[in-house]
C-alpha cells in the first residue's frame, strides 16, 4: 500500500516513510492511495482469530515495506494480555439488547489511545533501528495524550521523549502517571504556565527548522496515518464479535464514537470504505461541538481559544478537528484541489468553510450522523447506566452512549466505543454516582511513588537548552 497527500502531492510514499512523518510536505494528510477491501469471505476467514492475529491480518493490508515476519512479531508482541489486561484486548459487553460497549481502555494509561500508540512505539523503534537513526519526540499535554505517548515510548531504543505539561495543573493521578516514570529516555518538563503555553513552546521549537533538523525533533500527534491503521482493527473486531451469534457476514452494525480530533472515528470511516458492513458512524461531541455542527449543517467553523469550553470530558475539548481533512478528501471524490481550497480558506487560513449543497447532501452516503451532549447529560447517563445496566462508564464514553441511544435502529446492533476508564476521571464519577470508581490493581497507590520531573519557565530558549543538553 502506498500513501499520498490530501492536498495534491501525488508522490507515492511507502508505509515506513509516512510512519515517521506527520504532515505531508504540502500541508496535507497522508491517506492510502486506495482502500484495501474486505468482503464476506474475508470476514468469515477472520472470525475466531485472536485480536493479535486479526491485527496482523488487517495491518498487513496497509503495510508494503516491512517483512511479514517482522510485522507479525511487532504486532503480536504489542497486543498481549500483559499489556492490555485481558485476553480479548478489546472485550465487548452487551449493555442491553442491541446495545454494546467495546472496551478500548484497558491499556497502560486507561484510554483508547494506547491501542494505536503502543504499536507506534514498536514500529518507531524497529524503523529507526533499520535506518540507524534516532528521534526526539517533543510534545505538549494536558494529561492524556502525553501519558499514552510516554508509556508507548518508554525504554524504546533510539527514541527520547520530551513532554511539556502545565506545572501543577493536572490531576494528582495524571501527574503521578507521567512523573513516576523512571525510564531514562522519558523527560517530563513541567512548564510554569497553562497548557496553551506548552503548546506554543512546542510550535515555536518546531518552527525553528534548523534546531528541528539538528536535534531530530519529531511528534506523535493524531494525524499520523499509522495510528489510523492500528485503529481500524478494533472496528473489525467489534463487528465480528457483535455479530457472532448470527454470523451472516452481510449484517450491518453501527458504531458510536466519542470524538475530538476525528482520529478514532476516521478509522471507522476507513473500515467502512474497506467494505466492513457499517451502517452508521454516530459521532458524539461534548459542548465543544465543532464536529456536530459540521455534520448537521455542512459548516466547519474552527473555534477560538476563548470559545473552547473546559468540560468534564476534557479529552474532547478541541477547537478544530485535525483529522477531518481525510474524510472531506473522500467526500469530495478525492479532489485534492477542492480539499486544499477548503482547508486553507477562512479567516487567517484557519480552514473554516461551508460545503457546497451537493457535497453536504453526500454526507449521508458515508453513514455519518452526529449529536452533542452537556455536562448534565453526562451525569444522567453515567448514573442511569450504572443503575440500569450495572456498568460504570467514564464521561467521554457517556457522551458516546447518549448520542448512540438517540440513534438506535431496530435490528441494527449499536457498538459504543469506550474511550477511557472511569478511574481516570474520578471527580466526575463521584459527582454522578456518589462513589469513587474502582482503579485497576496496577495503578493503586500510584500517587505515592517517587516522581521525576523538571520545572521550567515559559521560555522557548530554556526548553531548547534542556533538549540540547539531554540528547
Ligand atoms: C483522545 C480522546 C477522545 C477523542 O478522540 P479523537 O480521536 O481525538 O476523536 C475521546 N475520549 C478520550 C478518553 C480520549 O482520550
């Protein structure tokens, strides 16, 4: 499989090339030249495979330049019970007739991002080793993404992580999760500012092309196409498990996905384009409803910082959705001129736009529907799901569940993707239910572990000097 940019650069690139890159040189995102296809006989063959074996099958369709035995080893050593807590890796539970919960959050940081990032860590180490290169990953986090990246890259040869976080502003659990890591290749930099300061520093360092090249600076953001590929697997796994009672492989299911940057649900779009029988992709947002507005009206309006709300499902608090361009590329019939025009339009080239009526009319053909929820909705959904189904869900999953219920159709199983465990967001759970959520055994008492981090001022130069003296 080769990859091209959404903005017109048609140079075909191999998987290992796009693995280590973020944006394409023309500013677009990498997409497969064409989607591989799965049909009923493929699905029949895949039934009964373990998650790791299924992952090998699916990921192989997207990778053209890693020897099969190496890819198999990297994939099967990533998706293990030891790392993901269960033999099924992504267990599927029935909440009520026709409504399922697919548990994607049993990895080391208790959120779905582990599924793609754990594999990315293994692939990075392998590819850097092949090329005799090293990579210094620079990132900013308000808690979730940074910890998933650190747990994926810890102890990996050739990789060093510099993660900026706002000093004293994360929850005690999040601080403990990141700052207790003792691996010498992980550097936690606690910046004396807010998350936006951290992000601005990362941007400033990345814009210094000379420094960036000299110090081999890279990122692990959600636009990485390899993350997308890893996420396609759990859509296939969820489909196979939800239809296992009556395995007629033409049967359709729907997925509901708590969404922020459009990374998770974009993998669902890819799975559907491949031919997986997905009826609807139900996109759920919180009060930050950029994507709900887009799918309801055809208008994509990037929000300002001041318009971005801090909510109780914080990993969905986004002002723009960096993966949406991949969907719009397909929606426009893979018209890269049109895609580039849309995403570089608007005030300051921010990429706010309105689809043409005929483009908007086609959205339904791609199965997308959407909805939003509020803090009150989340609280009610968490309480109600605990009472009626005996299952505790986190605030993000609650957003997905609310919008899923509004879009149930008779005879079509609905699979809600659980994106984090309640233990990660205990204050909101206590507010909803009056009880502390249970924490996985491995993370009990984590706040008592010794921590290791370096406090730095809000100063680009100070961060550059720290990096220069630690690579
Ligand atoms: C990242 C994240 C999301 C949003 O996923 P996108 O891929 O950005 O749409 C939702 N829930 C949780 C818990 C997350 O960590």
